[in-house]
C-alpha cells in the first residue's frame, strides 16, 4: 500500500476500525484534536499536541508520544487542504468503569475532507441561536478536548435550519461558555473578553493563538464570566476554531449585533499565516 492510499492509521498501521471493547467507544475514555491541513501541512500542530498532552495528564493516560505521531504523519497521505484528526483512547481492558492497571492506549490518525460552508459566512458574518442544552460543571474535564461530546451532539440536534451556522452554549450556571464547535471572543471596546473555562468548556487552540497576537499588539484580553447580556451589548462577538479561523456573529436569535472592528484584522492574521480552511486561503 502506498502512502497515497493511506488516510487512517490505528497504532501506526493502516486500518479503518478499532476493537469493539475499546474504552474510547465504550465510555468516551480518551481525547482528540481536530487540525486544519493547509498546503499539505497540519497547522498549529505543536499547540494541538500540547493540549493533547495536558489531556493525557488529566485523564491519567501515558504521555502522548510525539515521535509516534510524527511517524504516523510520515505515513499518511496529507491532502493540500483537509482535516487531520488525532485521537487517543485508554484502549481495551479494565473491569467496567475501572480503568486497566496496565495501559495500552489506542492511537488514531485520520484524514477527513475539508468541510464545505458558505463563503459569505466569513465575509458577512453568521446567524447563531441559543441552545437549550446546558454544559455541566465539571472542573476535572474543563479545558481539555475529551471524546465525550454528548452535550454538543444534543445541542447541535436542536436546529435543522441551514442558515443558522452555530449554537451558543451556556453552563448550568447560565454563563456563556462556547458554541457547539467554536470558541467565543467578545469585543468589549477597550479589551477582548473570553469565557472562563475553569468549570467547563474547551480551551481553543485558534482562540489562544488569536488572543496571543492581540496581546502582542497591545490589546488587553480578559477571561471573564459572561452572560447573554454581555454578548448582546458588546461591540462584536466572534467565533473561532482551528478549521474555520474566525467568523463574526451577525445576529443572535434574529437580534442584530455590532460587527467588531477587530474581526477583519484577526481574519487577515489567520489568512496571512495560512492557518485555517478559509475561502481566501483555499483559493490560492
């Protein structure tokens, strides 16, 4: 089998399935990273591997071996534009929920096609809605990207309208945390605000890259407990992740929002570094 034929590896070998007794399948016992592939290269890979490492520490898994991941990437067929998903599970074993005392984790590297979305979502902004599904408070899992995404699955199932790009999610404390698959940046005029994820939610790689660039440019960034009113009265709300780069939120539940004066600048930063699957990037 040539490198060109390989789009999925399990433990370093070409495969398209895992054991039915794998704890990732049985319990969501594991972690994953979703990475944009641009110009045949996985973007922001070191930051994604660092978050994966933090997740392994949190779940009590052996440290993620970066040499093994690199070996996988050397074998797999990376497209010019696409998505690389890296997953690690606790593997097979243990008695019920009790984890095995001797771990042999499952490592999965998989290539997926670039998602298709309307180009005007980057140009004009997006419409979003509030989700009824709430994020549970669980500091032990906060910040990391674990495999159990049932809250996001339930939230995304709440709408079928293709004109709604995303759904905003609140915690059981009614704090705004994230969207179903995006992180949030709020333009508060004199500073940028990001939600507090110490109790729940995911610490986004693209979000962190953007706020680091903003801080380097002298813009204050504050992590804060946000409510719905803070978004509605802001100078702009932006959604970001490693695949889309950044979208401006145009309306929440048909209520118009201001467009952040910083949104175009942040989009341009991502495009200049060719970090995400944006229309302007993929057209070149």
